[in-house]
């Protein structure tokens, strides 16, 4: 059951969010730093756990870089959360909703 939910999260993210981010050039806000500190992990430890460099984790936390779908999935799974619980899509949803209503008008 969990793998089916994970699959649909990936599909949703790829179809709706990643494409909107690419068009808008937005950077996602994340809870990575908050979650990392809650679990008493260093940036290096989290980076090793998800297979990236410490600099990548730093860039995500400082919102200078948006995670790929695979990296977002790995980070979310590491913390036992959904992608939506780690990455804040509220601004993306506003942009996406705005584009739909403008196109429909």
C-alpha cells in the first residue's frame, strides 16, 4: 500500500509541481533544516544518508536549489514523511492556480 502511495506522490510532484517550478523558476521552501535538527543530524550525515554532498543539503536549506524529484523522494522517505510534508508547495500552488484561472478566462 505504501509503495502505491509513494508512486502517486511521485506522479503528482512530476506532473504538477516540477513542471510549474521549471516554468516559473521558483525555489521550494523546505523543512529540511528543521527536520535535520529535530533528528540531531549534521548536514554531512543527512547528505551521506541520501547520497548527495553536504553542499547540496546546504543549498536546499538556504533555498538556493530545488531538489530533483528523486532527491525530494529520498529526503522525505529518510524522515518517514511525504514529499508535501518536507517541501512547502503553497507558493507553487498559488502560481499554478493563478495560471489555470488566467488561461480559463
